[in-house]
């Protein structure tokens, strides 16, 4: 190839494999301008234009925009910098595509119907920021407005699912189900009720001179006392259950700074019935799978036992 030779746009098209229309387009955008013109006014290009067009074609195939490409060919931007930024963008796209592929595999595995398929397809298209926005919306609905209450910020963090960059199929499947739960309006009401009850307990404790700070949750107290009763097969309505009920209600009264009366028992019953919603425990299980945490022990049997014990001791 003669380095001093000039080539017509047709010659350039044959040498580069680009169309005449594409070469004119790049010339008009100032990316690969002609070196000169023939006496008849036709565009002429030198050997450098061939090299520039080869580079332009490669960068376009990689998905770079025209502004970035012009900066590279004009040497306003270094090619290594552009390559590094584009590689990072491609890595993000690959992660997103991998996530969608796994979600669709989950759909196939679950044998989803048309309605669920539409929902899961929507979930599959969510970006990382959109997934986070979905969960933040749910958590804000459940726990928003309690900024001044001790411990609520930590509770929200502990309830936030965080998919790893390269999730396993079971983590994707758990996240899909968790997202479905977060859209359930009835579940949102339950979680809001639990949060409001917890905040009210803390306010009641402070009003009676209790220390400000994170207190042990009543659900954990119930579980510790009721699980041995469940294991021993004690009937919740039997007299043998009385000491456990009395101890738990006394601790709850101390937590609230109030008296151990029928009103407190009814309030405790309402709190535990909400906490015993199976969707709450399912959320916590799915959360552990998504975040790669140890699967939490179930509280369902202990809560169910204590709820029945309270009901048996409350007047009709």
C-alpha cells in the first residue's frame, strides 16, 4: 500500500468493509474527515484514514458512542482509559444478563403461570438500583417515620436483602419470592403494625422512666420461655403453663413500664399474633438465603403455643 496515495471513498469502502454511506457519515461527523478532494470535488482519503476507520469500526462493535470514539481517534482521550471504562460497563451488563438468565431459569423450574410470569419477567429486568428502590420502598412503608426511635435504623439495615455480584440460583429464587412478598399489601400492613407496636412499647417504657436504647424484643423472650414447653409437649391451656405465661407477661409489663393486667395481656396477644404471621418468618428466611446468612431458627411453634396459652387465660 502506497503511504502517499489518496483513495476514493469507493476504494476506502472496499479496503475497510464499511459502506460508502457509513464512511460519509463518519466524515460528516468529523470522526474521519477526508484528506482532500479530487478536481471534480470527490472526497479523497490517505492511508491514515483507513487505519482510523478500522479503529472506529472496532470501537463501534464494542458499543462505544460517537462522542467517545471521536475523542479517541483525535487522541483527546486515551484508548486504555476508554477501554477500562467500557470493560467495567460490559461487566455490569454481563452481571445483569446473568441475573435475568437465572431468574428465567427459576421461572421455568417453578412452572409459573401467565400472571406470575409477567411479574417475574418484570423482576428480571430490574437493575441493581431498581431492585434496591423496590426494597427501600417496602422498608420505608414498614419502618418509615420512626427516625427518632432507638434501634429502628439498625432494624431496617438488618431487614435489607443484598444480592451478591454473582448470586447462586437459590439466592435469585429467594430474592424473587422476597420481592413478591414486599409487594403484598396485606404483608405491608402486618409489618407496619409490628413496627408501630414496637415503637409504642419503647415510648411507654421511656414514659415510665425506662432507659432509652435497644431493648430485647418480646418475641425473643417468648421463644426462650415457650420452646421448652413445646418440646415437653405441655398443653398451652394446662396449669403447668401458668408459670411461663406469668413470667413472660411480667417481663413484658416491665419492658413497657406498666402493670400486668388484662389490658396488657390483650396488647401482648395482638403483638404476638402479628409477629406470628407466617409471611414475616418467610421473609426472614428468604432474607438469610439472599444475604448468605445462617438460616434463622423458626419461632412459629413457640409463638403459636404462647398465643394459645394467652387466649386460654383471657376472659371472653
